[in-house]
C-alpha cells in the first residue's frame, strides 16, 4: 500500500506492535506518539487512515473535526478499552469510521482495513 496508515499511541510498545501487525499485512504504517505532528503529516502525505488510541492520546470532538477538515476523505479509526465515550458523541456519529475494542481483534481490524482499501 502506498498510502500510509498513521498509528497514534502514546504507549510506544503498543504502537510498535500495531505497526508491525499492519506491516505484516502489507500496509505502510507510520507510528506517532502524540497529536503534535499529525496535522502536518496528514497535509504533507497521502495518508488515508489514522488509528488513534483513545486510552493514551487526549482526543476531543474539536481535534477530530480539525483532522477531517484537513482531508475529508481521511478515515479515522479509534481504539479504546472503554465501551462508552460520551465526550465524543458528536465525533462518533460524524467523524469516526470505526471504534475497536482493546486489545485489538486482528480479524476485526483486518475487516475494517479491507473495507477501507
């Protein structure tokens, strides 16, 4: 895949594991450990998808709206160990492509990526 998938996870080990899994599936994965450089990266590349770990990276509706404004076709997937995120109600309905439980179910992630690409 030419278009990278950005994995944003403040836990470096978790981030590396997910990136390794994606690369084994022949996706190009780019690890990031904060949101600081994400906007610039999305603008500078043909990034097609972002996987955000909601447990380790502070994300709110404003952040997700801003990312979608940069690129309307950007696919945002989130990971979380919590089943409910009332603070992201708006984003869940309009900006987030998929919300996956942690630990990541490989088959479920594979399904969502195949449907995207």
